C-alpha cells in the first residue's frame, strides 16, 4: 500500500479548503476601511499552491482512494488543472472589481475557493452520492456569488432564480441516483456499468438516466434546460459570470462524461438520440437568441448555450476521438470566455453601467489594447484559425463526421456562421463607430492586465500549438474509458 495515497488524491481540495478557512478568519481582523487586497492575495496563493499540488498526483495516476470512491487519473488531473486555472484568473481580476464595486471581499474569495473544491471533486469522484455532494458544494457557492451585488435588485433576482431552478434540477439528479441504486444495488460508477452489462436493463434504469440527464443538462445550460441562463448572467457580477460560465460548466461536463460513458455506456443507443436533440436545440436556440441581444452579458449567455451544444456534439460521436474533443473543447472555451468576461468586468465600470453593445463604440481608438484582447477572444469564440476556438470546433466536427453524424455537423456549421454575425457586430462597433464621450474608461490595473495576458496567451497557444493539450485530452479520454475494478454489485 502506497502511503498517503488517500490524502494526495484530494490534496488540491485540502489546500483550497484550508485557504478558504484562513480567508474567513483573516477577513474580520482587517479594519472596515482597510483594503481587502491582502485577502485576495491569500486566495490567489492558495489556488496557485493547489494547482502546483496537481503535479504531486502524477505518480499516483490510475489509482483509487478512500475505499475506491475517488480516482486519480489523467481525466481528473486535466479537469482539476482547468477549473483551478479558471478560478485563479477570476480571483486575479476580481481584486480590482471588488474595490471598485465596494463589495465585501472575504466571503467572496472563500466561496470561490469552496466552489472550486466541488468542481474538482466532480472530475475525480467514482460514486454518485459523492458526485451529488460535490455538485452541491459547487452550486451553492455560485448561488450566493450570483447575488453578491447586494444593493442591485437584478443581482438578488439573479441569485434567487438560479437557486430555485438549480435546486429543482438537483432534485431530478438526486432522484435519478436513488432509482439507479434501487435498480442495481450500488451507486459506484464502475459497479453500475458492470450491473448493466450482466443483464438486460429494465425500465427503472432508463427512468433513472433520464432524470439524471435533466439535472446535468441544467448545470451545463443545454437546451431545453437553459431558461435560467440569460437572466442570471445579466444580473450576476461580471467576475462571477466568468466563473459560472466556465468552471462549474467544465466540471459539469466532466460529470456528464463520467456518468454517460462510465456508468451508462452500454445504454448509449438510448441516450445518444437524446443528446443529439439537445445539441441541435442548444446550438440553434443559443445562436438565434444571441442575435437579438443588445446587452453584452446576455449575448454571451446565449452564446454559452450554443457552445454547450457544440460540446454535446462530441458526446454524440461516442468514440474516443469524441471524448477527446469534448475534453479539449472545455479547456479552450474556458480560456476564451473567462478572458472576454475579464474585459467586460473592467469596462463595465462602477455598477456595471456600461453593458450594452453601443457602449463599446470607439473602444478600439480609446483603448487599443483592451479592444485587441477582446477581439482575440471573440474571434476564438467564432472559431477563426490561429485561435483555440478553431481547433476546438475542428476536433468536434471531425469526431462527428467520423461517427457519420452528417446532419448534426451541418446544423453545427450553419450555427457557427450565424454566431459569426453577432460576435463580429461587437468588433465592428469597437473599431468602426464613434464612441460616446460620456462613457468613462479607466486605465487597466495590473491584476486585470495580468489576467487578460494569461487568458489571451492560452487562447492563442491553443490555436497555434494545441498538440500538448490535445495529448493530455487524449490521455484523459483513455483513462475515462479504461476498465476499472468492480467492488460490489448486488
């Protein structure tokens, strides 16, 4: 027995929990009028340490811990790195945002840290009850964060809507877990797969899977479970939207990959048509809805629905190349979307009053660097070559074609063309329209500049030299589909 395997398997989570506790203890000790940047620095240090601790897990790849309910493999390591990197960038540009918006910092950073703990566990848990707990840790943190602009009615409305609908969706997932336990006698993913492989599935398994798909579909904002997204994104603080549109979504897709391919792979002939319809609806509703928006946050909310659809195309492909494309897409989308919201967060100013597309008029002349970085992120969201978004879509559609999903690929390509219009519209406004002098633009602070540089560098790197990250995605896909030991099945 390898010593300390159990604790090393959750070392990033332990570091983030400890950092969150330290943040909560330190916050009351700082004077009411004192700067809270030191608390942000503590949170940032904890996240960096958590990211570094991932490398300590590499010698333990392929091993299980805590009575075989937590697994350390290439898949979990990839998603741990992704969600921790997202939270790090969000904390970085939140340093200035919280000062500008006069928001209490301690609990804000603690919630991000605790939420990231849940996101990490979603990629490594092999047991459905633990997955549910991790999902709730992540979700409850984001419910509270969505309402952090306490003096703004729209923010409170955003939090309440997100909480009520999210709780309703979580109930579906939990009820599905209880039914699959009743059908198979276990909630451990490899054991469920073994139970289904040994005999013909009854109707109970199909009902359980249907309920779980509803819960997971809400978490990834896939149609027809997307209705909460525009209102929540519009009312929540911009850094929180940057987090919830990337981190929890990436973790939820990791959950879907574990559940659909790990536990219910043998039922893929049933769930693939369901995901096919969800992918087509998400791409179409998301892009058409984004066309009609003048608020940038609402536009990107509908855009996130569309990107969930593109990602689900990879699920339908089923093969290893499809799983690889899905893993790569989550990392790429995270980099470009968190960068776009970093720009929006800084540009919005006090009270986020500059949020319409027209407010961005003349940005290319007044702040060339800010406009250029936003342009990079928007071009990547379109899927223009030399950006990560191009290869992400390329791999997804290639996987779809290899699986003979011609019509779904056609729908995806048509929707990509539609998406180009509303992304390019914002670029045109920035560079080809005169700005309004009433829109006050402040200099870009160092933390915001650093977050933009990191996000832009990652976006370009994934578009110019994606081989290394793609290799990690391939390893993650193989570890996900590798046979795992069965412990007990009734």
